[in-house]
C-alpha cells in the first residue's frame, strides 16, 4: 500500500509541475495563467498530506484496504499528464488542449483515490475532512473556470456526468465516505449515483425509487447490510438481481447467507477493474445471472 501512495505522490508532483510550466507558457493570458498557478499550488498541498501519511504511519496502523489499483488503472490516471507533457515538450500545447486534459484529469478517479489513500493511512480525522473540502474546492475552481469559457458548459457536462436524463441509477450504501466516493468514481459514465451513509438511509432511498444497481457494505452501525437487503427484498423481490455486497466481513452467518441466497459479492479488497466490471455488468444486464464469489 505504501508503494501505491508513493506512486500517487509522483502523479501529484507531475500535475503540479505541469500546471506550473503551462502557466509560464500561457503567461500572456493572465486569467488562464493565474488559474494554472492556483492548480499547481493546490497540488503541492495534496503532496504534503500524502507525504505525511507515508512518512508517519506504520504498516500495523494501516486499516484493512478495500481496493487494489492495477496497472490498467494507474495508466488511466497518468494518461492525461503524459499526453500534456508530450504536447508541452513539442511546443504544441494549446489552451484548448490544456483545458481538455485538465478537465479529464481532475474529474477522473484521481482525486477520489487521493481521499481514499488519506483515509486508509489514518491521517487525522480533521485532516481527512479538510482534504475532502479541499478536493471539492479544487474541483469547484476547475468547474468555475471552464464554465467561464465559450462552450464550457458542455465540457463540464461531459466530464462531470451532469446530464442524467434517461440515465440509469445506482445506490451505494457505505459508512466510509472515502470508500463510497471511490465506488462512485468507478461506476460507468452517465449513471446517476446516490450515496447513503447507513442502512436506514439506504432503505429510505430504495422505498422512494427504483435503482438499477445497489452496492452495499455489510457491517454498519445500527442496521447491518444483510437486514437492509432482506427488508428491501420484501419491497421488491427482483432487487436481488441488481444487488452487490462489497464487504470484508468474516462473520460466518453473513457469508452463509450470501452463499445460500446467491447474491453477488465482492470481497474487500478487490481490484478496481473487477469492481467496475461487475457494477457495469449489473447495470447493463437484465436479468443478471445469479452467482456468488464465495467458494
């Protein structure tokens, strides 16, 4: 896991350097240059938090991880910066290209990964909350700048998946906000995602409307995910075809229930590519074959 955080520090450093160099390239465009300088400064703040996590937290203090980040995922995160660097070094980086690359990078899974890493490495709670606020502010800066440009709204719509007319709907029931946001980022494009922080809230959302996909952890305060699933199934028996448990539970009763009910399950941790593929399979398939990952 510390290898992952070192890789992420390298990505954040590449972004900070790229934004600073691009600010110099576009210095005659004062507004754009100022914006890129702000982006670079905010990336440097992210680097400090990641370095703190890596350098001060011991292996035995790391929580049980939920995700594996494979080479495919890492290449996807790094791709916009590699492309921008190629244009920059070739003297071919235009403002339009830089904006497109920046938007693709900033609204990818990159920032959710940053928050998840901080949470996993047990950075102090107040620092994690500040980081969440900082990431949201960081993206707000990007969105506000892009919206100020001609045709900016269509670009924001594309990268933020803001157009949900006729889209499918997914519900994520997870009490860890960093894990919930990471799962949200892995859901397919053009899917409207709702996050519930506990099972009671999850049930409330299920009562209020149809979801094409429900992903839930099991061990939560007050009501566990199995009980939520049973109550939801009483409302809609077909729901078991659209439900995935994402859990690290070792409770034999819970595991027996999942096996016997043939409900889909992904263990924590799982590779992000597998998580994304299974969620998208449920979203795209009607009905979804009944199967389980438990053996």
